[in-house]
C-alpha cells in the first residue's frame, strides 16, 4: 500500500525491514477523494497526517477576491502534511486536484516512530526539509522567472519527482490537471498559461494536452528553465 512512499525514501537513504514494517504498521484508514475536493481546511485541528497513495493533491491558499494560489503539488508517495504532526493545524488548505487515494497516519503512530526508530524519524524530518526546499524554488519561480521559464521549470520538477516513484520517463508523464490548476500553481491567468503552452509546443520542447505532459526535448526544456535538480536532494546518503 505504501510502496511508492518507500521508493521515494529509498531513493535517498536505506530503509531497514524493521523501519519499513514500522511505516506499514502506522498506516491507518485508506480514503478515496474525488477531484476538486478540499479535505483539510486551514485552521482545522488535525490528529493524522496524509500520505498520498495515488493521484495529485495540492496545498493552497485562497484570497478574499476568490483568487487561489497553489503552493505545492504532491504526487504519489508524498506526505502532504507531515508538518501537521508538530503544528497540529495548518495555515493552508489541502485538496485533491484529481481523484486521489490517501492513507491517514495517526500522529500517535508518528510519535511512536520518533521514539522507537530514530533513524526513520530523521528520514521523515528530511522529508519536511525537502518540502521546504521545493517551496523555496517555487518562490524563486513566482518572483523572478518569467512565465515561460516557470512553466518549463514545473514540468522539469514533476518529471524528476514522478520519475522517482516510477511514474515518469524522459519522454513524459501523466498530469491529469486542468490549465486553470496549472495557472494557480504558476501565479498566472489561464489565458496566459495557454499562450505559454503554445510557445513551448512551437519550440518543440514540451506539450501539455489531455492530461499528459509529452517532452520532446528534455535537455532544451531544462536549459530554458535553468533547471538544477540539486534542490530535490537526489543523492543517497545516511541521514
């Protein structure tokens, strides 16, 4: 059930059989959510963290004028709100962008892991640090990259992150979200995103259509985005 999460962890560290069993034992109820369902609201008291098994989910904030900013996309194998273990409530909401299957991990089980499995606790801590690194890179995109670069950059990032859990190749991957969803990730209007996607397609770099990203020239796409995957900490080492 948590195989993709284990793939993500083992890409960066060694997880023992005992640690794997501790994670499997911590997994609680499996829940299915339809697309466009908010299942955690800002300020809600939380006693479990959410591990995504399948689908795409997003952290987001809404403004009073109805605009939404997505602050991170989560893919299969990600904890969406591991930080709620210590925070107990979030300053943002979490929603399923696509049909999603999640498993709840009770905070009491996470507490037990921190006490009984210190190495595994450090690995999970690393996961929250990795989320922070992704947030910083998104901030750079929103603040300094132009529309073409930031769109190319998110496609490059997702190609790496989905590739780690076996859901992407150098030729592309499934991304069953809308152009509106993508616009809310990029801080652009959907009209602007449509123009950018057209330019990327005309440059023979990448095409986003019918819920799939088709990469024609990965090296060229990375060059345009100035994409450096170092912030994804892909090196495997003991934490």
